[in-house]
C-alpha cells in the first residue's frame, strides 16, 4: 500500500477515535463538574482544545501512516505497538477525567501516555525522521496538558466529589 493509501486510512481513523473518546462524555464547559473546578491561570479557552486535538490527531495519524508504509524497516512492529499503546491511553483519558472525575488516575494515564509517546517518537525517528518530527507538537501539548492535569488535582483535592456525576442516583429511604 502506498503512503497516500495508508494516510487515507490512518488519519481519519485516529481523528475518529479521538472524536469518539472526547464525545463519550461531556467535556469542557459542557461538563458541570469541569465547570465547577478551580483551574490554573494558564488553562486555554475551551474552543482551543478541539482545534488543537484535531490538528495533533491529523499529524500523528500521518506519522503512523509513514511508519506503516516503511515496509521491512527494522523496529516497525515495536513502533506501531508503542503508538497503539499511547493512543489507547489517550483515548482513555477523557472518560477518566471528565466522565469518572478521577483526576489522579487521569494524571497517571497522561504521564504514561507522555512516556509512551516519547518512546514512540524515538522509535519513529529510527525509521522515518519526518514521522518523529510530526510527533513533536503532540509531545509539547501532552507535556502542557500533564501540567494542567497535575495542577487541577492540586487546586481541587476534593475533585471526585465536587459535583455528582450524571449517572449518580440518590435513594431516599
């Protein structure tokens, strides 16, 4: 399969998975719990998150396509496995943070995502340098997002109980 064909599969697939993960629970100010949190001063406006994530998903999807197109390259299987691992953690983050309100678990998840993404980038560099460079803006954003997640945890030690989840029911006896 040519690079263009891999890109026509990988880019929309990564974007779609990211979209489905973010839409699985209300995010941003559409989420009562998130709206009630004390946020760091450096928290970007809500509109920036979908723009940024869409851009990063396109870039990392194309990077993956470049690696998949490198048939016979040493380390290709490891590179794809590392990518899949970091993407799996990426897709789990929104439901953990916005849905389950588990700020601490979300922090561990994003740290794991960042570490796997760094390993992915180094492995990509051994195969296709351009693919590694396409990962760099994602790494910068993940580093920033990790700091935001950590700071939100510090500013909101009672975050898990701040606002009841949408699925919480109370039985009055």
